[in-house]
């Protein structure tokens, strides 16, 4: 299937777009480099908050199936500027997810929620799955 790529989370072939390739590479990276089981991840996941429905590119859950990481994927040519950060920040205000990530494959930005300040702050990296909070 030349114009498609297999999504192991949705368990089906999906259209191969630049954004989809970034998503699939990041899913693989989370699984192989940060040890997150595929069973604790979802792609194109709809989070329902009251009357709002938010489509998240990738959501990583803890063992209690609570969202812990939200990843917003963009095509490589899309800048990771304020508009992308605002998009994912709108998710965070509703969810209070511990970690937010934006990536275009060429660059990645990670923010972690600081409970003392009640704000998201830039972080160095994404935690490994072995982290007891996840």
C-alpha cells in the first residue's frame, strides 16, 4: 500500500501524509525509546470534556487509563510556534495532563505541569514509562 502507512494503535492502514508520518515515527519512538506499551497509547483520540470534543493526535495513558501525555503532531514544514502551543494548551486547561508535547519530526517541545505554580513549564525530555506516576 504505497499511499498508506500502518497505524499500530488504530490497527489499520491510514493515508500517508507528512503529519501522519511524524505521528507514526513518534509512536514508534515512545514505544522503543521511552518504553510506553502500545496498549497505553491511542492515536486520533477524542477526549470529551463537558460539551467539548478534542481530537488529540496521540494520547498516552497511565495504568488507570488517565491521560498523562498529549502529543500534537505537525508536518515537518509547520513551525512549532505559539499557535501550535496554544492549540495544545487549550487541551491542558481542561485536562490538567502532566505532559504536553508538540512535534513536527524535526523539532519537539515538551512542557510539564508544575503543581506548585499551577502552570506548564518547558521540560528537557519526556519521562520514561518506568516512571511510577505513569
